[in-house]
C-alpha cells in the first residue's frame, strides 16, 4: 500500500512574513520540505497553499502544488480540502508534513506512514522522541506525550507528564530526565507529523474543537476526546526544529550550508 505526502503552506505569518517563500540555499523553504518528502518513498508529494505565489514558486521548482481556500483555521482543515481536490480515496494514507521543516528526515515520514499502513483499523499515527534535557521537560513549547503499552497516545500536554510523585517536587534543577526504572519508556516529546487515512482526516476536520484542545492549544487532543486512537512511532533521533522566527531561519540556513558544503 502506498502513501501520499501533503504539505500545508500559509503565506501569512506574524513572526516570519512569507515564511514558505523564505530562501534556503537558493530555493523557497516549502520547496526544500517537498524535496525531502520526495525521498520518503511517497507515491506523490503535493503542497496545499493558500496563495498563488506559493503555487507559482513550487511550479518553478517542479514541485506539485494546489491552491486551497484562504480561511482554513488549521493545516488539517487545509489538507482535508486538498484530499477533495486531489480526489484521494477514503482509505488512502496521507502524511501531513509541516511546511516549515526543511530538514525533516525522509525516514521519519516513511516510518509514520508505514505505522498507519500496518493496521487497517487505525486512522491516525504520529511520532515522538525521548526528551534529553530538563529545559525541554519544563518548556511549554515542547509538547509531551504519554503512551500505552501498545504505543498509543494516552495524553498530550504542554506540562511535564507523567508527573513523578516521588521525584524532586518543585525543583527543576534536581529532576532527572531518566524517570524511575519501573517506567517502560522514557519521557517523550511529540513530533508534529501525522499520517491520516483520508476518511479520518475529514472526520477530524468536521469535529468541533473540544475543551481540552482549547485549554492546551493542541488540536490532536480532539481525536482522543472523541475516543479515537493515535498510534505513535518512537524514534531515537530528535528532528531538526522547524522555522518560526528570523533567528530560526538563520540557524537552518547555516545548517543547510554545512550539510551541502
């Protein structure tokens, strides 16, 4: 069974205007993302854009792109429309790759898709990696996830989870990242990549936002709230961070140059 990669791209960005078109090594950032996705073994890769300038930029670099509505509230809603435009089957597997991750590993894309394709009863899969520093453990911008013994998500949070009752309560300096050996897994950081079956993606887009999602500002909680499962691939390799700010962009440009020297 094959899979497709869809890359949502929105031109407006409060912290980095025209982010998808930011130059990285002579090509727009969204093009670099698509080029990485093309190495994943996907049957097709397509950018779902909200502005014709993104579509034109992709076309100039021989990357397929389609124009979607401007007012989608999330990237998932944009991709649900893209599935309709592309006439993808309800059982088709699509991987949502963020348009601001130009150094994403193709192997990670393939692993998340493969995880979903292995179980026809699953609708959604995502990824996580071990947290290595106390700074990340307490950082609300680093989303944490707790798994069942079948590696399905139990909960996502911006707070440190699971709570270690017998640890150093109230002290960030003395809280070790290696939790007690009674735990079967390390503390995990969620990686924002998703594989969906098309029917599950459209269902998710039609559900109203739930209270937990609004509280944590994490839309994946909508899926758990509805009683659905999210399978999680645990990868030992932490991915390169995405690009949100001008300083992030410069950092990625420097890494790109070093990788292509």
